[in-house]
């Protein structure tokens, strides 16, 4: 379902040096597969998620989703694909404070081309155990509840792939397992593949497939420092 | 959810800043509406007033504006007088003869056609005598024809809310009958049967001894006639100081002792002031057909008289004075709207730094840059149009609230939904344009938001 080949990404440091962040020869995720990506802080995990979702572009390489090459697309096309086929769970939930839980979930459907029933928002909130909190604003929800809304929002548009960036980093330990179980269960029910980023051993241990960024990313081993001409 | 509902939710979440910005726009639009309403009322009043029912005003040589102001609006002081016999030059032979027999006095060739009677076929001429006051209102001496023949506004007849028109001679009141305008009756608390006394020369001046009985009160006309006290010209001539004296041929000065009123034993005496002792301040001329220019040119060639088209003078006033003032006021109030637009821009722009993360989240959810830009522009337009709607309502509410005074003063009734100016329908499109322009810079800022950095 997701195929990454020869992906390169570098940044220019303030000093002017080009720093190669990602050099991934290959990464594949099958339909419905649940994968954890582990790595040290600052290693490029979030950057990889941003590239897969089309928020930023790679310097070169191939990213195919269901056989469609994403790197060749314009920004607006990538936005549409992200809206239609991907869901994103952020580390800090990033719920919009002006909107209720239900409206935050429906925001996940607003920009997709496929027309989904407005009832889907309610169904998802029920699935994550927040049927009685639909009309609450984020400020009126607990941290754990906010993250559950974020999970529901990420799945609102029936994505093919869910990208989760340290989804339990701001959640208390008691709720962390519940959130991960929830993500796994809902994605399994909806046949959504998962690429979940974490630096937690405990969370990684709950998944069958764990990839280490240091092992799939050649740039980690030999950071190339090239001054700009 | 759609972009429109997202924009509305963003605005309602920041209630106070949104309300304050809308309030400033409301103030600007309310001022614009007020200026347009007031100028619309003024223009309609002028229009209504300029439909005076006659084509020309003939009076003594002098300022045409002063003659028009005095005759139509009862403002300013009268220009010099012309002889009553000059007024009779506007009558055909049979009417001149009748007038001569009715009044008496010295008039050469009373049965010939008047010099200007050729132009008057199918029309009429009405004499006016002015210079006195009733209270603070102008007193006009005229004939019953003023209300029997003239029309006002949209070709309407003069009607009386109470009583009737005065007549040439009444068995009850002799020559001393009067009709007052609606405003005069209201402010001076007059009714049918009240007696009014004219003051000579100025409001609050010495009153004449003979009073005039009010026999009619006009319905409101929305013209200056609402503020006029009209007395029988025959009675006017019997008041002290209204007799034309002999004048020295060389110097033109008054010959003392010649301005004597006729002897009368009772108030109901039928003695009239003879023609050769009468003068008029103005002659209202109504013409049938395109004879106006010919008559105007003929009169203006004389050394002592002028003929003025009141519509031309009034239109000139509108064009040269009222219109520029209106546009100047509109420019000032539009500046207020511009300042409000800048406050919209500043308000939304300042909120962009707080909203960078929200924008990045929406982009991460699949919103394109165009989606985000559209949301910001919609917010800006909603503030402008919403504030404008409040201002429109407030501006229009002032009209009906002031109707008690406005209708009495101008005859124009302002309804809440009435559009008083051709410029007013442009307010809404103008607000949309203002909203879009004010939103462009914040929208560009949102457009350039870096998703990766903001997340």
C-alpha cells in the first residue's frame, strides 16, 4: 500500500551547511498493517511523516500510495490526497479550540472530496467512548479525551493510512495504553494501515512490527556535512 | 462543515474583538446612511418645492436668487416692488377691465390687452405682497387664486384640513380673512376663528391694528407654504404703510403725505385701495405651452423688472451647493468606513500569529492554501457586511424616530425601509469590496504559513 524508495531529504542549517536528514532506500507498509517507527529525538521521524503526508517534499526519491506516485504532484494535489487518503494524529492533539469535539471530527471530513455522512462524526466519537461529550469544546475535555477526539478526527475521512506522531507523549501513563489500544482497534475495524512514531519502548512493544529509523535511514549513520557553495 | 461555517465559528470564538471591529464598521455605515438619508430628504424637499405650480416669478430688477428665495421659500427680504398696474399687463383686455371695475383707481386704457397677455394664453398670473410677519412666520398677501389655481408637489391641489380658502370679500369678515399653513397653525396654536395680526417689516415688529380671521388651515404640503400665513391682498392693502406713495420724478424719493389709506367707517367697509396706490412684491406666472422663454426675455429687457424661472434657480442651488456638500460629507463618512476597514485588517492580521497552529492543523487535515485564504477572506467580509448591516439598521432607524419633526419641517416622511438616495444600494457591494481588500493582507499571511514549522 505504501512504498518508499530511495528517499532523500536534507535541510540547510543556519550556518549554511546542508544536513542530510533522511536517506531511506526502502520502506513498505501493507494494507491494514500496523507499524511502529522508533528513533531518537531529532532523528527525522516527524520529517518522514511530513514527507509521506505531503506537508513537505523530499529532495528526491519515490513515495507510492496504492500505486500512485505522490512526489510528482503539486502542493494542492498533495493536499487533496492527504485529505482523502490519510489521517494524522499529532503529538499535542492540535484540536481547534473554537470547535466542539464533533466539529473537530467533522473538520477531518471537510476538505476531502468524498462525501461522507455527517453521522460518521457521531459514530466515531461513540467508538472512542465520547458519545456524551460531542458538544464539548477541547477546553472542557480531559487530556485523554482530547486525544481520543484527535484519533476520531484522523479517521473521519476513512483514510487508507493513519500517521501518528508520538500520540501519547502528552498523555498520562494510565491513559497511554488505552489510547494505543483504541488506535489499533479502530484502525483494525476500519482496515486502516498505521505508521506510528514513538521513542517509547513500552508502546513499541504493543506492535508486531517495529522499525528503527537508525536502521532504515542511512543518513543517521553517516551525516554528510556539506558547506553550501 | 464548510468554509463559511468555519469562518463564522472563528469569529464567534473571538467575540469581543469581532464585536468591536463590527461596531466601528457599523458606525461608519450608519454615518453614510444618515448623510444619504438627509441629503435624500433635502433633495426631495427641493424637488417638491420646485414643483411650485408656476413657471416664472416676475419682480423688481435685482438678484434672481433673492427673488426666488423670498417668493418660494419665504426667506431673505423682498426685492423692491413693482406697480399693481404692471401686474395688470399680464391680463387680457376683459380681465383687465374686470379688475379695474372691481378695484377702481387711475388706470389708463383699462380695456386693452396687457402688454404680456399674448404670452399668457391659457395661463394665469397671481400677485403677491410680502414683507410682513405673523409671529415668526412670513405673511403673504395674495388672492384666492393662490390656492384655487396653483398646484404643488406631484401636481396636487391645495387642500384644507380645516375650513376653507379665503374669499375676495366676506360678509362676516370683509377683506380680513386668512389661511395659514399647517406648521403655523401647530406652532401658534391657531384654529378656525383665531385672529392673527401682521407685524410690519420684521418678526416681532409693530403689529398692525387690523387682525385677520383664520378661515382655513392647509393640509401639510411639505413645501414652505406650511410655514406661511396668507392674507387677503385686499385687506393687506388696507393696513398702514402698505399704500404706494407718490415719488419725485427726478430723485424717486417718496412725496410725504401721499401714502394715505382710504377712509373706511367700519371693518366690513367695501372700500378698496385704488389700483394706482398699489404695489406688488412678485407676480407668479403660469404659462401654457413653450412661451416662457419669450416672456422671460421680454421682461428681462425692461429696466425695472425681471422674470426668473424658480426651477432653474432651485436646481442651480442643488447643483452648486447641496450636491457638493453631500459629496463632501459622503467623502468624510467614507473615510470613517476606511478607518474601520483598516481596523478589520489590523484585527485579523494580529490574530494570525495566534492562529498559525490552527491554520497548520487545517492544512495537515488536507485544507489547501486556497481553502485557508478563502476562510480568512470570508471572515473579513462577514465582519464588514455584518457591521454594515448593523450600521444600516441604526442609520435607517434614525429616520422614523425623527419623523415627528422631519415630516412637520419638510413634509417628507421617512420610512424604515425607504431608500433615500440612488447611492444607497451601492453600500452592500462596497462593504463586500472593503471586506475583501481588508482581508487580503491577513489572507496572504495565512497563505504563507509554514505547516511543518507551525506544527
